[in-house]
C-alpha cells in the first residue's frame, strides 16, 4: 500500500510539471537582418525566441516557442 501511495504522489508531481509547448521553425535567408524576438513576435504573436538552426546553403531557421 505504501508503494502505491508513493507511486501516486510521484505521478501526481510529474503531471503538475508537465507543460505543452509548441516550437515552430521559420526559414530565413542569411542576408536578412532580423532580431530573434522581434521576428517571432511578428510571425507568431505571443511566442518567444527559442534559437537558431543552420539550414542548407545560405538559409537558416529561427525557432519560436509558445
């Protein structure tokens, strides 16, 4: 019975910390000068800047998360 209660408490704690976030990647040409947070706010209102990933050639991806 104690193990069941301990497992229930652990599971409940994990569920409290669970969050659903979505990350979107936008392809941008490298010659464009964009601020990360400003770009994310413009293309997806309410999102936050989440980083940059290198793409193919002169392109890269700006990650926005909400």
